């Protein structure tokens, strides 16, 4: 079943394309909903599918929501820059969130799928910002209203957006851990801290006390890549080393990093001490805008190609034959442009 793009949305896409030519696949419109032509379908009974994305300009065309909705995923994760509100004006910020909430296709997704998320700099409120931003507490409440956080939630009383969610149960469960890399972030540097003392202690408990075989670590900035000159965990080398040590020390199985921010998509993998099994990262960005086609940058940890096209990320967990995690990046045509499948046995600490 093909879905249609109206003349209005086609004109929006064309107008956007004039500003950022080369960001899309060669096709100008999706040819099939997900599930056809070898593209991913919704989860089988008991399996868990989670879709995520980042970098969404509310005034640009948003052509991916129908494909995302067709997956019937168990969860949608906003992984940063859900709106672009570099401001201390909370009325303006809330107006942008309201605009996104009223988007017809996104509204359908929000009604059908559990929506969660964390922020990056532009929905936090200041480009490349951290704890120096004076409106961080007010901005936190605006974001929590956007994702529908209950008014009595403990998340509204803590400093920062970090949170965890468990899908499934027991040996067939996935724990989603969303980090807040803005509220307590220092200036970049050798000793700069990304998370703050309370969030570090919380993260250790979440990993150490979990009984899930899969842990999806949502990070608004890239964790593994270290060669590019933009925002990344490698700009905070002590924090990055501490994160790797924490994953190893807690012996949490199946840790996979989900990231956004970069206006492109790629897979990264690192296997080095202190990590006790290979750590994978899937970066998916952006939902409405991305790099110009043909741009590249070094990443010594990249697996496969770098994708410069509108995209969203998909994590599929199945439990048959010992279980596996499949990471995919889906483009505007509904096709897997990047994909890696890892048996859970390969993501388990040695006995």
C-alpha cells in the first residue's frame, strides 16, 4: 500500500530541498509504507520494537510520521532537538511545542504509541549549552508537558530529564535509559562532567539493579565517535571513560547506545578495555533536515556507511533462538539504509 503526499506537503519538501539539497534519498516521495518491499514490519507477539529520532524543525515538512506510525512500535523516543527553541522566552518555547503537538500525523502517533524523550541543546534552550543556562528548570517543565509527563511524576521534582522505562518483563524485557546531558553539564574539557553526581548515582543503580537482558542507553550526543570536531562525549574524556567503566563494572548485558544530534546517520562500534563486550551505537538524525549529500567525516569506529538523508532509527528485539537486537536506520522511502543484527549472546559479559 503506497501512501500519498499532498501537493502542499510536496511543495514544502521541495522548498526545504532548495535550502538543503541532497539530504533526501533520490526518490522525492515514499514509495511504500514500512512492512513492504523488504522493509520492517510491526513487532511479532512478544517481540519489542522501539522507534526514535532527533532534529525536528516544526516549520519544515515532516514526511516521516506516517512511516513511523505504520510500524506500530511499542515506543517513540524523542532523542533531542524535538523543536528548535534557542531562547529564554518560555512562552515562545511552549508555542513551538504546541505547534508540534498539533501536527496531524505526529498527533496520530502520539495517540497510538507511548511517547517519551530527552532533550538536546536546542530544546533545552541554548546552542551547545549546559548548566549555565538560566531557564533550565522552567524549560524542563515545558518539555515534560510536551511529552505528557503526569503532573505528579517524580521526574518533575528532580533536576534534569533523566528517566528509565521497562518494556516487557523478566527475561523478555528491554530497559530504556534516557540521559540528560544538558542540565548538569560542565564546559567541555579534560575534567568536564556530563551528568552531575545525582545522575551518575542514578545511572549506576539503573544498570546494576536491572534484570533486563537489553539496555538501550539514550544519549542526545554521540558517545563512541571521537574524530569529528562537534559536540560529543569525547569532548569530556573523563566522563566518557567513566561511562565505559560503569557499563563494565555493573556487568549490565545488552547495552546499546541510541544517539542523535548530528543531522546524519551512522553505526559505530568499539571493543576495548574496560568494556567486556562490544559496545554498539546507532545515530539517527534528522527528521526534517540533514547534511548535504556527499559530505563525509572521519569516524574510526564507523561500521558501514554514513547516511545523509532524512531518517529515523528503529530497534527490534526478538527472543527466538537466544534473542537478538537489530538496529536499523530507515529513510524517506521506507527502506533500511543501515542495519546491524547482534545476537544477545554477543552482548553478554563473560562468565
